[in-house]
């Protein structure tokens, strides 16, 4: 029994990864505590609100760092590297034909669930469905970029690290994506008197 427990909650992520390469279970526990919830939410949103699939992806992501902690790229921040891994997993999942079929089936089965029939809720439901349809039509990189900026609310600098491209490229891609979505969703703009 140790008399003095190390306080891992104050250590930076990168130091925890170094400890993890040396077999530090407490370092892993701390990283899991910090990142499991945000990553679960990220996967949930990116994988068509499929909680079970999101949990599986979260499990697989943490297995990757347990199995090969030495693969951490020390030239990056841990969070950027970790989101990059998660983004790659999502891209691979998008390549799978099966997920597209499951999503279409889920969409057909649950299109009418859980909303009171009033004008505001119907409008919101229709807009959200159309927005989701438009987001799903984007290429995987654009969808991840949109999600990191507008859902995760990450800075352009952080996104540039994750996507491994210059900040200017992130800005121009975001501009293009939002412009494209605005054109496709123009019908939902409120009338200006």
C-alpha cells in the first residue's frame, strides 16, 4: 500500500500519456475521466445518434491507447491527436455501407417520435431533419469539421491541429460549408418585413 498517492488530476494530458507508456493504470483512468464523456457525445452526434454504436467506438478508441500508448505523437497536443484518431474512426465507419442502411432504417422507424403537434415543434423538427439530411450529404471531412466547430465549439486553431491543415484552410472550408448549407436551407429563413 502506498502512503502517498500521486495526484493525476493536475497532470497535463501529455504527461499522462508518458506515464501510460510505462504501464500507469491511474494515468489511463484520469484520461478516461477527462475524455470519455466528450468523446461519447462526439461519436453519438457523428454516428446518427446511435448510442450503442457510439459506445462501441468509444471503447475501441480507448483500447487503441491502451494497446499502443507509444503511438502518441508527441509533436501534438493530446486532445488534438485524440480527436484526430476519433475522426479517422468515424471516416472509416462512413465508408461502411452497413451504417448507411442502418441509418435509413432508423430514420424511417423514428421519424414521428416524441414531438407534440404544434406549429413551432413541427417547424423545428422539419428544419432539424433537413439540416441533418444536408449534413449527411457532406463529405466525411466536411461533416467532422462542421461538428468540431459548431457542436464541439472548438477554436479554428484547435481544429487546424486536429485536421492537420493550416488555419486559413479551416476558415475557408468552414465558410464554404456554411454558405452551402445556407443556400440549401434558404427556405427556412424568416421573412424580413
